[in-house]
């Protein structure tokens, strides 16, 4: 019950064909369907009423996690989040991405959702996006006449807004060479274990002789898009962090945020917790306290 | 787009059905095929009551357009028992008190099946994680977890699939 | 996460009592096959030929006059068979619950009847204004969009305290200051002011409880069909089919005999289906269109329109002497009833009555105001006012114990009521109470002594807390508590038992089958239950108030006994012995003392039917049971938890619930009820929060995305102990425990949080945000 309103429906057999179809409509009128876990419920609830739905599911060769030549990994447009979670290559070489997707509790949702699709929803709470921020990931976007590869951070321009051009479809995530040698941490707070996060933090860093190099800190749920905590990174880079410096970095991270109050949490709490989680994530990365952090508020 | 004939393979049986692209899989199953065991509640992919297996993978029928499931093997709860012989998971659910109102039960059992198909000897924690996408308001989950562990044990000993 | 121990502790020690072979056993429920194979059918699955689809047009405004409704365009759409508004339905004010039939006529006058089938004034966002029946969903939705409603928006009020201000917008004309009803605690005792003067310390505190959604998985729906003679059949998940029938008949001007109510399996109720939901509008559409109509609520509608637990703003005050004696108890509460009265009067009364019914205290008083607000309607939910009141009571008890330097467990042991004391209805004493044993064994299992004095350093602090509760096994003498049962022998020695209860998951069918089988001396699989149809099953007050095991159990026991007497009488003739010398076991009727002299039950059953001497009869035992005792159950709940003081996150390490159950008919079912209600209690305590936007009145908690209930990963280790001290009036000594698990969890958690961090959170849910804020405030007050 609760049928869907009429839309035109296409099942192209290539991304190029999908792009051509998409161009026939205004950007807001055409929706690309990958997993459907976000799109179909929204259509059922009349939150989105597309004129056209372009399903990618008949396009072969889009479901892959494979080596990018000499180094790095590519993840295809129809690769599910569950596949990413189960991939030994991801677990080994991109631990922070594994930790991010592992925190998403529902196996059904992970099975149906694609990572690329998740990015295209452009939620500031996306665990996938956050971990890709600190991995320096890129996105390949296929357009009518050309394609481009952009850093993941440039993909996000606003709340649920991406920098996709009207003729573009996101085709692939490109991960850099293995990050197995990096320290990392992924932390989030939720209302229940299966909820979307109230706040989430991802960190990768290279630690050499106790000294921080290449610090990457990303914060979620505290701005219209996931953001990098650049001031916090600046404080830590090149330093041997002690308790005071870590606290200062965490404070700097929280200062740069613009939290809101919504059904999940309050602006004040989010700001405080970004500080706490950033501190803990840095500590975890530095292996200072070695605490294990449980999934969800209630556990 | 107008209605078209689509072919489905559900519980090992072929079906030819008239659908539109707008038809959601759960509505196809319930409204057109009288396979009412796939339940509908939240409609937003949260409760798992509409869980089915498509090519052996867990799916939420409330969030899937039926047209994207043609040509695939779909297993609903009706396809699990063989006549009146219950699958060990179904038996365990009955014996361990894992069923109360029964509305979440089909989805729970299929999630349990997906778990045991890939991990025949799960820990308690792994069972909890496997069922995280299925909400139950009646049982508090404790007996459901007990039932899945018991089913794993029975299947390990009896070799039943 | 697991139920660590499944334990039944028998306190009765009655040596010569007959040992049961079926009652007390972990017997799987009889509907498990259907439910595990997807073959079980719920109202939402019902399909009838020619059935129309119903849809409701709901107010987008929290408070508005309706100036005009133009439905002409909607009516013209091909495929639309009925468009109705308030003027097309019976013009009767009603209350959608059935309390007026349960209480005395004098008490019934206190119920407020304040709503119409379709509202003439919009009082909350979601109030039903018009409805459509059409050939399919798309047509119905298109028709809704063409109904033109002219609203005159009015100022709205959402907070129940603000709603009582003299300048607040008035929601119902009759309710000055939006107070629908003032209710006093009916058993006021002594003089509370004097009691407070006699006390060495008086502790008073105000708490806020929250609106909790049932989130039952089967969404509300109804199917209604009038036959050519005007007889109405309704399929509904309602849990009080006979009272429902009476109310529908009254509302639509029909005789009860012209209404048939069928309640198939119900996909969860938890107290939310003891009242009208989709039915009145559905029936009105069927009446207008002359065709069967199915009205199915969407998930959003279910969230907004299906009534949810009353939130209270409640003050509790306790007077206590240094030696731990309680000198006075008082409570004042404001009930946020939402837009209509429904059960808010009853839950306000239950809150106060059970608040005052747990401890010995000579001076007691309470006052409550049920207040209207422009929010979704509040309604009955498991515990029915008791979880809210106990959240207050059990915290002021802890606060009092702390004030006098007494261990909170010792304080409770000193003061709780015991067997022989007045029950919540003071003129009826408690027939049994195993609470002391529950407290002692619960404390031992949680490790109370060693854990109370823990002093954690670091950011994670552990704490242990407890709470006790009581809840009746039925609502005698406030309500009529009347159930009927019919036990019918088949020729093969099996039996079918006909009862009016609805099976909403609570497991009543197997419990009643066990009682019948035990009494008849046959096997439980020989008993088939017939239920949920007013044309077939005898009268029952319904499935609510934890009453089924106790009241209907007694009715089934009595009916089975009568059938047994008939069996033995016939067998006696055949065996040429007196019926007194016979008994039944394992499907065989035997002579006592001569176990080899037997005759199968089946043979007697068949012979009495196929009697060639012209004396054929059917062995049927029928019984009307009226409860004369409410046999309250008691529980002690203990929680061990850890608070992360940096985040306010609570991690429950272990919970123990020791339940005074009387006699466990089916441990599998009893544990399931306690575990399930404990899970609801955890959600109530920590995360479930029904939020209404304070600018527009729109419900923000309109899906399982926005409103969170616990998942399998959110339930801690839970130990259930069933303590059996048989109640003299319960069937085999049993009490009803269906609601018990959801009452004491929240205060036990609150008390444990206080033990951990020295901060008390007085508002539900106790979210990390609130705990963190309370910690910060406490720190700044201490000048750190």
C-alpha cells in the first residue's frame, strides 16, 4: 500500500546511455536508481516525485572492487556497501572505510545500498563519505562528452547537494594506494545501535617516531556537508602530541562546526561531542589509550 | 510507462505478472501474488519485516522496485518449509519461544537463514549483528537469538539445509 | 546478550499438592507453525471481492475551525464510491475506548466523550476531517486532493502546563483552561499535611515522562462490510471484540446482534488496540458506499493517529522519619491528553492508585488534571499510567532513603506492602505477595552489596540501582471482570476451547490450552483454541490489563472442570464405579488406586455422542467467571550500568527482574512477556521520544527513522527469575504479568545512573544529551 506516483522508467545498458537519458530532463526531474534504499521510500512518502527514474541495474560490469593498476583500488557504481565490508582488501588496506561501513548495522541496508549511491545522497552524516574524506579518495564522474576525476571533498557543495553536472553520473570511487601503514579511527554516536549518527569522526594519520604526519580528520553531522577539521590537523601536523595538544586540536575541530538541533540531537551536544570524539579518535589513532568503542549509544 | 508482463522466479516457481515500473516488490508479492508472509510495516527500510532473499542476498522488498527483481531467484518465507516440514530455523523459533505476535517472524527467519548460509557456526554477537536490521517489538530479541543458535546447532548435527 | 538464567523458584512448598504435567512446562505456542511459515493472517491481509480502498484526509493544522468543505470535485472522479465528512456520519460524540462499559454507571459519568467519527474542528495535525472510498489507492488519493477544505487557523498550544494558562487557546469549548477533567486519588487516607509535619524529612520533586509509541508492527487497518440485510461484519485488530461490538452498534445505531467482529491474529497491541483506531471511519465509508471497504493506515498515519502513552508532569512528595517509616505520600500530576480525552482519565487514575498502592503509608493524597493540547492523542499503553507514576515514586523513594542514610533496598524491604495488607483497592487485602523474596534474590543476582559501594575513577562510572512495582492481574473491582469459556469434547478425545480473547502475541492461547489439558487429563496438542469472533466465541471483556491468564484462565479451568465431571459421570456408568473414584491422566480415565482399570477419554466422548439408546449428548463445559480479586503481581528490577561521563552515554551491563508470578503456567511465554516488556522499558527509559514541532504542531517522529526503538544490538544481559508463591485465587495460583516488565525499568535505570554519577535525570527519555547536561551543571555548581 502506498503506491508510487507515475514516472518514466528506463533501464539503460551502459553508463553512456544513462547519461544521455538523464540529459533529457532537468536535473531535479531525473533520478538515478542504484540500490533504492533511499529513493524508493522517499517516493513512497511523496518526498521525492521524479519525472523519470533511470535504473542502472541492467548495466553489467559496475559491481567491482579491483586494483587500480599499480596501486589503489577502484569501487564500481553498483558495488554494495556490504561487499565493501566483506572485502579482505578493504579490511586490510583501508581500515577506516571498513570501520565506517561495519558500524552501519542493518545487513539488508548494506546489501542494497551502493557506496556511490550513498555518496550521491550527499548526507552530512554519511559514514562512507567521512571515511573517504580521510583516505583522500576521488570520484570518477562520467559526462556526455568527457569524464572527470575529483577529490571527494569537492563533490560536496551543500546539504544534499553535489557538484554533479546535469550530464554526469557518478561512476566510480578511486582509493589511493594502500593505507595499511596508517593509524586510523572511526567513531560515532547514535541513539540506538542501528540509527544514523548524531556525530561521527574519522581520522587517519601517519605516525613516525611518535610524530604526527599527514593527519586527516573529517567530521560529520556538524555542517551541511562532511568537513575536514583543518585547524585541528594544522595543530597536530609535525608534532609529537601530548594531552594538551590533542585537547587543543579537538577544541579547534569543534570551533569550526555549525551544528543544528534536529530529531537526533541538539546543537550544543553535537558541538561538545565533536570535541570528545575528535579527541578520542586522535588518541585511538595514536594508540595512547587503546580503548574499544562500542557501536551505539545504548551499549 | 504502461503495464508490462514481467517474469519472476519466486520460491522456485515461475510467475508471469503484469506490473508497472512503479510497482514495489512488497506490493507485488502481497497484492498480486497473495504471498502475504512478506510483511509491510515502516516502508522506509528500517524494520526488516519485508525481508526477502534475492539471489541469496538479503533485500528489503519495501525499498525495491519489482521490475529490478525480474530474472532473479527470490525466496520469501513461504518458500522455506517443505510442505508441513518446517525448516530447522522455523522449528527452533517455535521451540524457543521466539515468536509472539509473529509479524516480524518471517523477516527474522530469513535474516537468520542468510546468516547460517554463510556462517554455520555463529557466536551470539554475530547473531545479534545479523538480526540488527529486523525490529521486533514483542520479544526483546533474547529468545530469537537463542533460537538461531539452536538452529545452527541442529543444522550442524543434522546437516539439514 | 542473553537471558542468563531461566529460573522458576517455587515458594509454596506444598508437598501433597497434585503435580502438574502440562501446566508449568515450556510448551511452544500452537500458532508457531502459521507464524513461522508466513501463513498467519492478520487484519491487514484481509481481502474481499469488490473491496474498496479507503483513505482519510487529515488536517495539516494543529488547531483550526473548518469553515467549509467542498467535496463535489472529488465525488465526480470515476471510481470514487463515497466521499464523507462529519455531516455524512452519525452525529454522536464518543470516546473511542470502552471504559464506560467496564465501570459502574456512576463512574462512567466521569468519562469524557468529545470526538466525532470525522472532526468538525481540527485539533491536531492529523485530525481526520474527511474520507474517501474508491476502487484503488490512486483514485482514492486523487480524490483526497480534490476535497477543498477551508480552514480558519487558530493559535495552538502543545505544552500541557502552558495549555492551562488563562490566555491559552481553548481547544474544546467545555474545557476551561483546557482541563478536561480533574481527578482526585479516590482512596485518600489520613491527613497528608499532618503526615509531612510528623516526618523528619520531606522530599519533593517533579518529573516529566514522555509520549511513547507502541510501534506495533501490524499497522492499523480495518475491513468493513454490510450484507444486504444490513448486518455489519468488521475485521479489526481490536483486542476487545465484544465491547467493541457494543460500541460500534451504539455509534451506528445498530443492535449488537447485527454486528460481527472478527479479530484474527493481531500483530502487536501493547494496550493500543483496546480502543477504536481505523474502524469508525472505515464502517462509515462502507455504509455510505454500500460496498466492502478496507482502510489501511500508512506508517506515517499509524505514528500520528494511533494513540501513544500519556506524558505526565508529575510531582511526588514523601515524608519520612529517620528510622525509615514513611509518614506521607502525595502526588500531583498534569496529564497531557493530546487533542481528545480517550484513556487519559483512566490512566491518570491508575497512575495515582498504583503509586499509592505499593508502600505502607497512613497518609496519602493525590490530584490530577487531564489537559488538552493540540498534539496527537494520548492513549493506553502497557502499564497504563503505572510506568509513569513508578518513574516518580521509585526515585523519591531512593531520594528519601539517601536522606536518612539508609540503603534503598533496606528502605523498600521495610516499607513495601505484604500479604494481608490492603491492595491498591484498600478494602481488598493482598492474597499473596512474594516481593520480599523477589527483592532478596534480585539483589543477590545483581551483586547489590558489593556494587553499591563502587567508586570509579576515570570517565566511565558504574552504578547499580533498583526499583519495585506492582500491577494488578485484572481491574476488579473497578471494572467488571467477566470472562466466559466453553470446553467441547470431540469424539476422538480431543477438545476445542472457545474464548473471546484476541491473540496479539501474548501467548494466551497456549496458556489456556495448557490449563484445559491439565484439568481434562489430555495432552496439550489435543486442545484446539477457537477465538476472536463474536459470532462464535462467548463473551469476554477483552485482552487488556494483564487479565487473560487470571480471569480467562479461571474461566477455562472451571469450564474444563465441568467437562471433566461430565466425562467421569459417563465413564463411571460404563465402568460401574462412582464418578468420585475416577480421575484422568494421559488421555485415560482410571480408577484411583487401580491404575490398570482404565478407559480412554476418546471412547467415552464418542459413546456419549453416538448413543443408540436415544440419550446422545455432547460433552461441553461452559463457565462464566467473574473475578473477585485483582491478585496484583509484584516485581523487583535491578540494573547495573556504566555512564560515560564524557558523552552521557549509558551502557547497561546487566538487568535482573524477579517477578512474583504466583504460578507459571508456561515459563517460555512468561519470560517472553517480561523480556519483551523490559525491552520496551529500556526504550522508554533511554531513547524513545515522540517529538512534535513546537511551531507548527507537526509530528516530527513520524517513522521508525525518526522514532527509535531498540534493536537486537541494544538489549543487555537480562536475567529473569520467576518467583512462585501461589495466589489463592489464580488458576493453579497464577497471576497476570503481561504489563509488569515495562514498569520498573526506567526508575531502576534512573536510580543506577544516580548511583554512578550522583546526578538525577528527571525527564524521560534519559538521553545522553540530558545526562551530559546534568553532569555539566552539577560540575559547575560544585565550582570545578
